[in-house]
């Protein structure tokens, strides 16, 4: 990794304003007034969602300038490179930061939400109507109240459910924005969106780019070019990311043996699966499960 591009520190998000947090998974920010004035690029390893209440801010996202004004919602996904962040003196924002692990735990069984959030990856700033802004504030108010109720035996599960409900509201906003811009989608955009949906549905069984290209009736070369054009990543990278994520979830949330998980994911044998998992996480499946 380029020394000038550092992974931003999730914990430092708490310094942006008044905050409440859920372990290392979620940070709620009720009044962001201390937006960091970044002068060096940072690659995010978490998701930021915020609503600008007052003032404005500018930043570079993957070398492209973005401007946030009052009433705009911003969704910045993981792996994006953020640089040159500046804000007006009267800037105010409310929002949250979620670890990628927690984000995928929330949406893992809702493919439509995942696909809609994928749209926001390339359209990170959207203007909200007054009604949509009020909806965001209402959802956030409930989250901010419930996050302090740590005595609740089902606290994390409750927070996960409330965030999922908020994501449905956000996804409706994204769906509206996507519908408006559908006529302007490129062929690569359409291919990429369909590819990701196929990966989400089939990554446990299929890891070959050629298989996905065949389902889409295009050549592997054309699929690779389209995915690279839109995302800057190869199809193999996307497939590996999803497979690794699903493996992590299976190892953490399932009582199945590693041998059974190996069969579920269509690996030829347990040794092969172990090497694959370690290559992408730096840990063996058994060590990951223990930790």
C-alpha cells in the first residue's frame, strides 16, 4: 500500500462530534462540527453515512471532487480514498460510521439493499426532500436512544434490527435516485450491477469468472473490462471478497464444523479452503473461529 494512503482509524471518528458507540461496530454522531480537515489521502475501511444540516463541505473521493450542501446525504463506502476534506465554519452534520463486518451482518440476507447500497458507492451524494430529511432524523433519534440501553439482553440484536429498518428507508431514497438516473446508465453499469447480484447469490458455489460471464451471455474478457471500468477492481477480487465475507460469517455464526463449511462452499477439500481463507484474511479458519 502506498505510504501516503493510510487506512483511516475507526476510533478517531468519535472525535468528529458528540458520539455514542456500540463496541467496535457502530458510532453514532449527533452533531458533527469537527470534521477533520484532511490534507493527505485516507483509504476508508468502514462506511460513513451522514446528513448535512447546515453549511457545506468539500472533499476528493478517488480523485473526483464532491460537494455536500444542506439537505444532502452522503454515503461513503469502504476502500474509497478520501482526500482534501474542508468544510464551512457553520457546517453541521448528523450521521454514523459502521464497521464493514457489522454492515454486512445487518444486510447479509437482503440482497436488494446490498445492490442499492452498491449504487451509492458510485453516487455518494444525494439531495433529500424535507420529508426524507425528517425520516432520517426520526430513524437516527430512535437509534441514539436505544444505543444507550446496554442493559437490554438483546442490545446488539436490537440495534442491528433498527439499523436494518433505517437501511430500508435509505434504500428507498437510493432507489428513487437510481430510477431518475436509470436512463443515463452505461452498459458497464448494468453489467456490473447484475454481476454483483449474481456473486451475492452464488458465491458459495461458484468462484470462476467464466461461470458468471456465461450466466450473463458475455465473454469473460468483456465482463472483466466492464467491472474494471465501473469499480476499478477485477471480477476475481469481487468474488474473493464476497466468498471471504461469507466464510467469516459461517465460521462466526454457525456451529457447523470446518469440514461441513468446506462442503457448503464447494471447496475440493478442507486443506484447499484453509489455504484460500488464510490467503485472504491472514488467519487459518480455526484461528479465526477461536478469536
